[in-house]
């Protein structure tokens, strides 16, 4: 795969073990674009409020997933992005990368399966898949 090996591992593990490939595709795509959050100097407070609307208590990766899902739900609208202090060009690029990664996974005969959001281990499986790739960045407290 034309990705950092750690990100490739996330995708393959999410397909084989955790049934969360759609979610990890979005996260990996978002990690491969510039920062999607816009923070103009004269509108810092408003931008931070908008960013907090997407925040997930379990971390930045799931926040990026929330942003990408909201972008798709709002029909990839550039005006919507502007109103929520998001970089529409970066989100569009992430969507394009995600589509390319889907094609790669299909050629690799990976299962493109995901649990429904109502599944009791929905977020836990996503976090485990991410951890499988970023295992070198963990620590024991």
C-alpha cells in the first residue's frame, strides 16, 4: 500500500479483526491531509467552539472521524465547511484519498465491513484497530 506501514496495518487489522474498516478508512484519509481545522486570529473563540462540537472524549482520531462523517452528511458542502471553520479543500482531498484506499483494499480482497454504531464495542474496536498500528506510541502510566 502507498501508505506509512503503520497506517496500512491499521486498515488491514480493522478489516480482519475488528470490523471497522469504513471508520478507519476515514481516519487514515484524514491523517494524510493538512489540518482540517481553520482558526483565524480574529475568530479564535468561535473556531474553538465549532471544533468542540466535533470533539470526541476518546481523542483526536475519533474527532477526525466525527468531522469527516459530518462533512459527508452535509453533502460535502463548502459553505457548511466555512461556517464550521473547516478546510473544505483538505476534506475533499481526504475523501479522494479514502476512495483510493477503498479501491486498494478491494484489490487486496479485504472485507469492507463495519459494525453499526449501535454495536456495544463500536468505538472500542476502532480504538483497538488504531492501536494496532500505533503500538510504538503507547506508554504504560
